[in-house]
């Protein structure tokens, strides 16, 4: 029987080309996902599963319980003893019957996971090498397996081992036909419980997997509108906040800190004029991202923020100069002083260059965007314009390499640095997956995996450690299927020097307002701290005390 397909897939960002294919995997996701994932829960309740059986949740750490929590538990913190803020709560060591084959890809002694290995694209390789990043597919795949082994050694898997099977892609990141065929082949040949990784510029892969009730984890899930993800729950698990959450956080900052005030962060031609907002927002020719912009408009309306002019644009680099020329002319003629960016990280290079050509220097407000709030892209924009850029950021404040969670975890376990320098990317999928399994209990199904993620407590919230949760924790209305629950404020310091997210030295860095303080919904202050170097930070040399993980002796290593 063929699977029933759900609502249409969002349009592909095909013309991102090799640069975005590399950077989505290499540089920027690494910044966002130094954390793992989480959620809240139904601990102590029984969880109905698809087979008709009932999964008994694990016994989660409690100081009052008279239980030997085992050698992998730090009873001081109640969490698994690994050097990470995001270590999950301990569970009672498992003994007994795990239910056997509780779900496709699951047996009494194994969990099968497919690992999608991208093609070795020479152009991407050349670009990545020039940027100082490692995107050798085989090296990165091996490192994913290395991280999975770390979690398998310390988390509870209920008598099962994780069996990771590599699958080598038959097409590029935007090849929808190949993506669909690859997903079907993975489902029929490997028969996994879950898939790590996938092609980043098409949703066909995730669509086919979730239609077959296979978990699509992290990088596999991409960044799609909620109209795509919600019908595919509990099989699709993304990295950051979902659309309604990211738009709510951006609208709150704009509504509380900017609306009704003069454009005092713009150039001389707009400075001190009453703010007039315009929006640049990405969409496909058939309007498949229109719902995302509508969500943003509705969020702004709650703060009585009016948009004088908005421009929807496609990501078509063959027409980028023409699109920029028309867009900037429209916004300028509408009297806009403050341009909100609600889109991709490539086109602002063209918009800002065109604004300078037209002699117009508005405020550039970073709204719900894809990686515009990262230094590696900020340096590609016209610096005369970007000196007036500021707004919301979902990524955490940055620290130097030795402060980064995934890097330190690998060194702690293996005694040497990771072979690939995109360690946070290669860590994300196995960490998210392992937390879900650890907290799912012995009967493993997509539903109990979801319950496991929902059982994970709210964690993080420091400058370099975003708040992570899923489920119902009174942070968001209803059930939260996103990951990151908070945001910070940033501004562009065109004169600051230092490294970008993949280690390149250069000029221009984002400054994190109030030393990277993060805000959950409803917590943004009314006053802004933009363009105040004394209270901002670019890169932490040492982690703030709140963000420092516990320290443990390294595990025994083979001689």
C-alpha cells in the first residue's frame, strides 16, 4: 500500500547554489545547534503507542527515590554525567523486557538509523575549503557515528544498540527527483526507525520519509513552514523555533523597542524621522511561503505595528540585481525609514548594494530570517548599509572554540579534537535522537520518542546556551514542537575585528546586546541597547558562569 501524502511541500530554494548548500550544513547550523533538543512532559503517565500497547515511561531521576541510578548518573545534578549543560535527566538503569520489535526499524537488540551522506560536490568542496570548513562527506558521516557512540556509551538504550547504516545520495541538495527516490530506497532497503541528514534544498526527502512513518531528525527536517511540519508530527523534528515562535519573538522586539520612535539608528537621510516600516520577505512564485509572512504580519499587529510597504521576492540570483533595484525603489518611494528583513541570507547583499547605489540609508532591522544574523553572511553585505543593521537573533552569543559544547564533548570522550571542524553540525542529530530514546522508555515507537522529547526539562537560557524545550511548559501556547524558545538582540559593528563562525578572521562582527542576555516570549524590555559597545559582547573568551557545564574525568580509552 502506498503512503498517503500530506499537504504540498514548500517550494525549493534551488538558487541558493553551492554557497548555501555548504553554509547551511557547515557554518550556521553549527552556531544554532551547539545545544541539543528538549521538551516537557508527562513523566509518570502511561503513553499510548501506535501498536495498541502501552509504553511505560522510564523512572526519571528523583532525589526522593531509593534507586541506584548507576555509574552514568551525576546525582548532584540529576543528569547524565557528560560535560554538557544539555545532558538529559538520569533514568533508572533498565532490566527486563523492552518489548522487542516495537516499531519498524526496532528489534529487541537494535535500533536501525539511516545516515544520509551527501554527494562530494567539487564546487562545494572548493568553496568550503576557501572558507576553512570541512565538508568532506565521508569524514563528516564518520564523525556523526562517533557522536552516536558517545551517547550510546552514557545514555540508557534499554538493551538495544544503535545500528547506523550509511546511505550515499544519488543527487545534489536541490534535486527533488533524486531526493524522493533516495527516501523511498532508504525506506524499502534499510527500513530504519529514523534518518539523520538529508538534502537541504528540497523537502521531498522529508515528505517521503514522514509519509512512511520514519523519523526525520534535525538536519533531515530542514527549515519548513508550519503548514508543512504540523501535519507530519510526530515524525519531523526541527532545530530552532517554528514559524509562529520566531515571528512572535521578532514582533515583540520590534513592537516594544522600535515602534512609535524615531529612526535614530539610520543614516542621515532618515535619522530621527518617525519610523516607517517596510518589509522584504522571501516567497516562491506560487506563494508557498505567504503563510509565514502572514504569521509575521499578525504578530506585528498585536503591537499595532503598521507596514507601509512590503516586497515579496524570489531567490533568483540570475535576476538579483533587477529584483533589488525594483524593491529598493518601492520601499524608498513609500517613505520607509526602517526595512525589516524576513528572508534568506543571500539577497541582502544585493538589496544593500542597491540601496547605496540609490543613495538611501535606512535602518536594516533583522526580523525572522535564515542566518542573516551570522557574521559569515553579515560580511557579505554592503558595509555602509549594514552599519545601520540590528534586530533579533535566535542563535546564541558566540564563544571561542574551546568553550563550545560539541567540541569539548568529543575531546573528553576520545582524547583528541574532532577530525571535522563542523563538530556542532555532526553532533546535533545523534544528540537529539539519543535524548529522545533515553527518555522514551523501553517500548520505542515514534510516539514514545515524542513523549521522551516532551519529558526533557526546560534547559539553558544563558547567553551561549539557548533555552531548549518541547511539549507543554507554559512558554508557548499549546504543544511546542520547536527547539529554541528564546532570542537575543544584536547589532552590527562594522569596525570590530575577529573570527566568523567558521574561523575566518576579518572586519565586522555582530554585537550581542546586554552581553547576550536571552529573552523568552513576553520578556523583551522596552528600551533597546543597540549600538552600545560598553554593554555588548562580540565573542566570549570564557563562558559565563551560568553556561559552564559540569566537569568529569574522561572515560577510559583504549590503550
